[in-house]
C-alpha cells in the first residue's frame, strides 16, 4: 500500500485506488458503478487505516496443533458515518470488519453559509473504550467533519481517526486546526475549493452520485 505521511495527514495512493478513483470522477460513470467502486476503494483504504489496531495473544486449536496466535483486543471498533454520503464508505469497511459497531451523524451543509446543520445523531455505548473511525467521502471546507467530531467527542470518544476519499487542502487544515489530535486519511489531496466550496477537480456531489438524486 503506497502512502505519504505528513503532519497528521496520510495520503493512501495505491495504484488500484488511483485507477478506481479516476473512473469515479468521470461524469458518465453510472450510480451503480459509482457505488461499487466506492465500496471497493473503501476496502483498500480500510487496510491502511486499521493497520495498527491492538492485538492480543490467544490460544487456539488448529487441525494439527494447539498454538498461540493474535486476534484483535479490546472493545470492537466503531465506524461513524457522516450521513448520507458516508454510508457509501461504511459498507466496504463493514465488509472487512463486520463485527464493528456503527454510529451515524446526520449533517447537511447550508449552501449559503457553508456551515453544518445537525439533524441526526446516534452512537453505540462505550465510545471512550473504542477506536473510532469517522468516514465521509469528501473533506471540502472541513466544517461538517469538525462539527461531527466535536459531537462524537462529547459522546465520549477519545481515540478518533477521520477517513475520506477526496480532500481539499483547506478542509484538511480546518479539520486539523479544530482537532489536531485526529489523524486524517485520504485517497487524494485535490487542488482546492471553488467559490461555492466544492472540491476541484473533485468528483461532484457524492450523495447524488451514489443514490441517483439531484
């Protein structure tokens, strides 16, 4: 897995991720293909973002011997989707870690102020003892991600990471300024934001492209 680390930001640019992301960016890519590609990419991203989950020794019996091997330790991790687009990344993560607990934060961005507005919030118990991965395909202004993470911290989480598909430098900076303790993982750091706060060149509105809405 190819990666670039810098000051709390990890860009995961595996060739397969870059290839699939290029197809997703194309205007003519169908909603069905877009959903499938996002699910495939999320699996590849998940390998990297979970690479240092804690392990413990357990005794098991194989068909040939009794031996000591490793398994995940502690409470099950929690994946938190920033709705609705975050659900596209969430499905691939759950394919890899089906036992994970799941939380949802419902936020929408006011198109005039670009500020997030909350409409839903539901988390599992014991966030203070879990590794929490917050997912949203786009990190644009960073306002929604920062607001979501603030809510999740208020619910008790202390070990948080943020995963997105495409990010803008402005969003990365805003999120790191608001939450310097939260590492950011992304598949692409794009050029920046346009006057409407959309990532350029980006891939459009992920929610609309996932669900075929406008």
